[in-house]
C-alpha cells in the first residue's frame, strides 16, 4: 500500500516531485506511525463492515479503527464482537491476492480480556490485525491492556501494536496531570516496541467541563484542551529519541457531504482555479478542519483521528511535503555534515539554521518518504482535487 496509491500513475507523476513509498503492516514501526495518516473510525456493529473496509481502502484510507468502545452502546458489545469476528474472517477469506488488500486495521477495545479473546476467536484471520486501541489510558488502567497485548502477540505469533488513547480526567485535571503523565510515560516506555502511536481523546476532555467546540473553532481555541495537548507533546513528542508519534484530535463535524464539493473539484483539478476551489471548500465548512490540521502539525502532532470519510483526503493532502519544505530539509541535512552554520533558503525567503533545524528536517523527510513531495507549484488544493476526484 502507499498514500495516493488509488490515483492513476500518470496523475501521481503530475503531482509529485517524489512519490510516496510503498509499505505494509510488516514495515518498521517508525515508518508505520507516520503512515497512519488519517485514521478512520468505524463502529464494529456495521453489518457490511468487510465491504466498508475495502471500499474505504480503495478511496485512499490506509488505517482504520473498528470500535467496540464509545461508538456503540453497552448492550451491543457482545453482538459487535461477534460481527467483528465474522466480518474479519470473511475479509481474510477474500484477501491475499494483493487485490483490494485492506488498510491497517486496529480494534478499539473496552477491557484487556477482549484483546486475548478476540485474537483467539479470529484464528488465522488475525493476520489482518495490526493492533489494538487502548481507551482512557493511564498507568494503572493501561498496564493490564499492554500485558494482554503481549500475551495475545505470543499466542498468535504476529506483531501487534498498541495505540493508547490519552483522554482520562486525571490527565485533564491540573492537580493530577503531572503525576498522570509521568505514569503514562513509565507504562509506554516499558512497552516501547509495541506502542505505535499515542492518540488524543479531545472529545472526552471537553466532556469533563461540559464543553463542545463549534465548527468555526479548532481544538487549540479551547484553552483547557490546548494546555493538555501542549503538555502531552512536551512529555511524549520530544525529538531526542525518547518521543512517540502523537496523533491529532478528532474533528467531529461532517455537515459537508462529499457530493457537494466533488463535482466542483472534478471540473478543473489542475487548471489554476485554486482560489475558486479553496473558496468552495471553505463555504462548505471545511475551513475549521483545515486550520486544525495545520495547527496539529505546528504543535508537533502527526496524522489525525477521523470519524467521517470526507475528512481523510484533506488530512492526507496537507501531509504531503511541499517542494519548498523538501528543499529546505535536504539543504539543512546536507550542510549539517559540515559542522553547522546558517544558510539562505534556496527559495530566498528564510534562514535555515543548520543545527537548530536538524530535528525538523529529519521529521520532514520522514513525512516526505511516506506522503511524498509535491512538484514545485503544486499545492494543497491540487492534491485534494486529485484525491477526491477518483
């Protein structure tokens, strides 16, 4: 699989200076954590779940979470588990030829016993699972999940990743935040090789104070939420080798229907009508999402939790490295070997200070590897237009 792999080769060639690399569920964890991109959540109760997974994969989704937790009612858990096992078994029976291979699949569970139980019930179909999402993660609640994951991995002989969700009230409340962060750090460091990414549960943070941001506001406009994000990145997002990938929070609005903007984008994806296309997106309530995606990356977050397919293409389009970013990053790393210094950007619009900007350059080139580098003059709108016109 690869990002933008659902596009025709000639379209990718027109868009990219450097195309995204191919990867699989067996790729190194460092690459996969970035490659998650827009991770689409789906309730495990969906009766045509296997078909939905393949459909989303054909549309450019490369990671999905099949949810047994908050997206379904308490009374539906048993039926959801049965449906999940049946649907993944059917999916496994129909895959393996390289055609319509599913995205990276994770299951969001409620309790540790579900991990070992589901792995046992799935049997050979467990090959489709990349891991589990662990809700309301703290040291005390999280360690049993990680121990169960280790047991399940040993039983099935397959690498399984954990994605803890940081969403507990103890993390939000100021008087317990530092202690909670320290405990989470101890837990995930102990199981570092199994922790693919840390996910932020901003909806739960807002719930603790009876808050809900409007479509015009990003998570960073809600100061109590922004303060938690900052502290999580401070502890877990460091570029000194101790950090983890931390993913962006969910955008919960989807009043925009894909059909409302797809025809406009299809009419002229590459003919220079960028401002018209951008205006169409903003008019259909995409402005808040676009700003939040940009702010995610500016604040050290990678990828995003998504609950609607229309959010996936914008996340991926904004993840592509621009030609200017790529030029700066390669110049910085090339010059770093010479001992540092300051360079004028090849685009002659900024200073590139070699040593301080090295970590940024390394992170940028990892994103370039996974999402590609746009050709000079190709921007977000062109990438989005191509990605949604399939």
